[in-house]
């Protein structure tokens, strides 16, 4: 209950803060009671794909329009936004992950940013999968969710354990390797968060601090990504596969908790009673930061 309330509050605050920032980016246009489309000030942004449902939500679109704005967004992996996307056409960037945000601020000569919300990384899965992993000692049930032991999971991956090799598995006897589906480590923050968890555990529960330690982690962490084959560039695509295609394609997927809870709060039927969240142990939080992509122009409006 506390988690659902927290994400609801984050959504409310995000609307208010983004409207304030959009107003400053758009030149401080006064709100209009009922603007027609041709009277709207267009503000363009590039965002992590996990935030697209927020920006296309009809209630959010209407609220921006009521304030006099048409907010148009393109999506990309957060690491792409920071490294390879041309930000010149955009008024703002909204990536996931503190490293991406800091790199954008540095490259664009921008000092001010707004952290809209934090969200833990979670593994979206299914009750039969969680029950199997509980029997294997990887998952532990805690109320309506599970804890997921990264260390024991890495042991399964290093042995190339298949689902049908788990003792007593009659609910999901697939012959494919036990793997968490992720995004592309080269482009996506959620994959980077997954790597940070795995490398921390593989390094004896210590942060990887130098190139030598990083090189030593490669044999332990590379299979997590290479064995997946193709991976999507940003986080919404594998989450949509999880929602639409189901357990056969995606028994486990690394996502942001906010993605799952937003769909649950929407009550649109996409989250079913057979779905469940598993929280990695150890865990990690991702920071989602709103950044104006140009150093000049009106000062950013402050929150609240």
C-alpha cells in the first residue's frame, strides 16, 4: 500500500513540477482557460521510454494544453540520450539514472536539474516462476512480493541452469536458460542498473572501483547479457512484451518499479492476478531527472 501511494504522489508532483519547468522553457506563456491547438506553445523533449505512458496520458495532455502547451516527446535509451542523441532540437531531456543526467548537464552547459522521482529496480515475473525460484532457494516470499537473491541467481547462470532442470518443475518446464530479460547495456540505464547489481555481488558485495576489478567481473556478468541474444534499446519494449506476450517469452524482466505500479494504478487490465514483483537483494534505486537542454533562456521555475 505504501508503495502504491508513493508512486501516486510522485505522479502528482511530476505533473506540477514539469508544468512549471515547461512554462519556463516555453518562455513563460500565461495559462489559457481553453486554448485551441494553434495557440499552444510547442515544447519538445527526449525521454526514457518508460516515461512515455505519462506524457501520452490524456489527462496529462489536457493539463498541459490548459496551461497553453503542447509537449511533444521522442523516446530513447537513457544512455543514448546522454551520449549519442543530438539534443539541439529539444527543449528538455528526461533520462533515467544519475550518470546520464550528469553527463547531459556537463555536455549542455546546464547547471540546474530536477529530480522528479526515485524508483527501485525490480523483476517483473509470474507467480509460478516465483514459486519455482522459491523452491530453488533464489526467491523468498514476503507478503504480496518476493525477495530475489542475486548471488544465488548468478550461481544458476554460471552453471547455465535451464528451467527444466529445477527440481520438481512441472509448471514451467522450458528448456531455455534461466535469465532475466533486460535492455541493451550499451544504450539503457535499466541494463546499467542490472549490471551494477550483478557486478557488486560478483565482487564480494563491494563496488567495482577500477579497471582491474571490472575486467575480473566480465566472466561473471557478460553471460547475463550475451545469452539473451537481441536486447531492446530502452525499457518500455521488454515491459510491453511481458504485458502482452506473457510468461512464454518473458518469465522475468528487469524494469523500474514505477512502470509496473503505474499500470496497476491505471486499472486497465494489463496487470493480472498471476503477475508478481521480485525485489533484488541487494537492491538499487534509479534517479529520474528532468533537465533543460539549453543553458540560455528564462530561468527554470522552482517547484511548489
